[in-house]
């Protein structure tokens, strides 16, 4: 079964049942789901969450509880700008810049203000990839996942591109790897300073799970640039893949066409010359 067939099966299952939540329809997006708050709460109970000081999260609706929980826990939050189209493609939200419930300034943004899709753009500070410090935890939105740690997004590849850009700079890493060019990373401080990659999903999105609408999930073949998951968290359970695939290191330039290179400044600036 190919990835798009799996996506369509998951989207159709959400559409046919009562587990999808706004925005509708669930197709062609990271589907919001009943129990997103519970999945977030389960994620916040993990030691990886407790240890994380800096978090990168996707801007989609089902991860809104994650973004809010991160800022309320005092974690610095980074969110990618839509389609990475800005020269400063990441937005930083510092919890110290947000108002508390008893704040004297009624105009200061709150956590709730700063974590919606529009609020992220309004209150986040644009930063270049070089200004992103070491990221302890990446939370990605998913259409489908497997208990082996494979992930399927919407099909546009931006989450994997974000990883590739930050990986080349050493801001995200695997304990088994150094930055792709072999240079010492300005962010990494020890071999144990690995980035955890997690997702929160409904059980319908667990392609090899009991509620899966997909029969042949075990036949899915990940691409070389796909970033595997360390944690899959649903409202009901926390899944830790036994042996996640090796993470990609850097940007998979061969997977990018000229149109995408031209549209994304951070890629255009870094692209190697092509024969």
C-alpha cells in the first residue's frame, strides 16, 4: 500500500465516523480528533517531556494542546512558518513574554492568544535556522503512524524538510550522529543530548493498530528523508518503537525539485550546484 492510499483511508475513516473535530473536512490536513487533549496530557507525563526545555511543534489544530502545555510549563516553543516561505522560517515564542492570569497589562498576549494558528504568526518572533538552539523535543502532526515509528504526514514534506535544515546545523540530532558536514555543532553538548521526535494521534491513525482502517500497514515503505518517531501518543496509550529507523542527516537534495527550491529561501540559499 502506498502512502497516499493510507492517507485517504485514514481521512475517510475520520469523515465517516464521529472522531473528527474542527476544522472540517479532515481530508488534506493533519486531522483534528476527539481526545487530542488527553493525548497531550499523556505526552506531558513522559520523562522526555519533563526533560525538554526547548520544543518545536507543528501549527496544526490537534497539537494546539501541546503548544499551550509547552508554554505553560515554561518551555521555549518554535513553530515553522507556513511552507517555510519566509527567509526567517521559524517563529520563537518565549513563555516569559506572555501574560499570566494575574498580569497587570491587559493587552499582553496570553498563552491562549499566542498558540492559535493566527496567534503564532502575530506573537511569534521570526528567526533564522541559525538562531534556533538545540531542540530537545520535536512534536509532529501525523495523518498515519505505525508502532514501528514510521510516520505519514499530509504529503507535502515540510516536517521532514524542517528536520533536514535543523539537522545540518546540529539543532536537532540523533545520539548516533553528528551534523552532516562533520563539523562540531554549536548546540550539542553531549552524546546523550539527542532530540526526541513524538506525535499525538487518534487510534484511527495508528495504521497497524486495532482501529486502523488500513489492512497492509506493514507494507508501507518509508522514504530516506522520512523522520522516524520515538514516541507515538494516543489518548489511550504511549507507544515506544523498539528500534526506530536511523534518522536522516541533513537535507535530501535529490528529493527536491526546482520549484520547491525556488519557493523556499532557506533551501535556495543552501542548495548545492546541480550538474
